[in-house]
C-alpha cells in the first residue's frame, strides 16, 4: 500500500521515519488517493476543505473517510459527488451539525457512525491505560504529557519572565508564518539580563504559538515540546548576556527547507509592543499588533503610497508602518499593522499587484 500525506508542520525527516510519501500540496494528495482520509484541525482556512473544487481534483471512484471535524467537508457537495458517481463512497463519523439528519443518511454508498468513539469499551480501556502510563511517568520523573501544570519555574523568575511569555508566543507564531514551510529547527534565545533567569517557559511559549491552531490537538505549555519531538523538529535554547538593541530581547529562529527566519522582540511596559525582524537582510522595528501585513517587493519609488492607497480604499486603517531594504534599488520589506482584519477585497488586490510576497498574519 502506498501512503501519501500532506502536512505543512511535519518535517521531511519525520515523513521518512514513518514511511510516508511527502506530498508538497493538498492537490497532490487529492490526485493520488484512492482512499482520502482527513486528519486536520478545524480553522478558518480548513473549513470546507473538501468542497466541490477539491472533489473535482480527486480520482474518479475514490472514497473519502472523515473522522476529524465535520465542517472540513462540504456535505452537499459530497452528496452530489456520490449521486453522480464521481466518488464511490464515504465513511463519516463527524458532521457539521450533530446529531445529523441530512441527505447523506439516505445514500447507501455512505457509512456513518455516531461520533461516540470515546464511549466504546476500547476507548474506556485505553483511557485507563493512559492514566496508568502517566502515573508511572510521574513517579519515574518523566514528562507527564496530560498534566495541567506548566514547567516549574521559581516564583521570582516568573515575575520577571511574565511580560515576555506572551511575547514569545507571538514571536513563535510570527516566525512560522513568515517561514511558510514546515519548521525543522526552532531556536529560542534570551538576550540581556533576562538570560540569567530560567527561560524554559519562553521556549514552550514560542512552541505553543507556533503550533496553536495548526495541528489537530490542543496545544499547551506542557505538550508543545512533545509535539515538536513527534514531528521531528529540533528545539534549542540559547542565552546571551549581550543585547544589542534593547535591554532584554527574546529571539525566535526557525529553520525550514528554504533557510532561516529570525524574529526578535522586547516589551515596553507590561505588554509586548515591539518586535525586530532580522531576516533576509532586512531590519524592521515596529509595534507588535494583532493584525500584521508584510509585503516584499522591488525597491522602487511610489510603492509605499500605492499600498497605503489600496488599504485606505478598502476602509482599513494603517496603525504603524516600517520599511527596510537590503540595498538601494534591491528588495524591500514593508511591515505594517492595521486596526482590523484585512477584507477579502484587500487581500485579493494586494496579491494581484505582483509583489514578491504578501503575508497577512493574525497575532491576536
């Protein structure tokens, strides 16, 4: 049996370890599968993941299995695909609305189960086994993956680290979004007097930010390192008393197949307000905000005004902006924060301009 999978957060090495063929895109999986199984979390990006367009890319006579999240599948489109013969069948354990009473129940080609796996004898036995395993782990001094507590940090350290923990989480998310590809290595570094404290919480916070909403399980400050290990992602910590830009700086570096992305940040007051992006030869200093936009483009006159006009015409207000270039006439990076999420119209207009890269990143 040939197994093909796509997951932007699993490293190439982990695919090889599991004996699974790595597909670069979801379309590659759709076109190669006789049996398509879904294992994705439900996010705004994955809602309706398997709709009419995706089904059209699947093999004729393929079968779909969804035991992940009901809203991943456009149920009306699935029913039409079954009736037309495009798909040979489906097996569903989850639905967009439960209990489900729609047309899928009328199709003989579809097998449905009532989303009660946790109530089976096998699941109850497994729950008891997991409890026993976690007790053994706790008594052996190992990591308890289901614990509700965070890594033990001295109270005095925690008081100093407090403002930097949410900052590290935002930097982790920012670095992953800017990298684009699945991370292979994550380095969390503390610079300045902050480095003298126990910074483990900064590392797990950065991992938590990097993984949250991107994998099909709840991420917390306890299991984030385990999630990285399971996906073959190397995690490292660094500490340095030297800090070039601010008294204390948290840096997150992510290495993927295309190189390394580095973002750094500090706090002014109790909230994380500033970040520094030292990546691809650019230096950016801007207030960290819930809604961020990054544009990479040729360093030519008029681009800043053009972008500002498009954003204003979409009814979106720019709160802060910073621009950097690697050399005169070379490439430039524009970063700006906006007061509200980008509209679909603005996203389409900015992508249509032909910039090298446009990224919309939510850090709220």
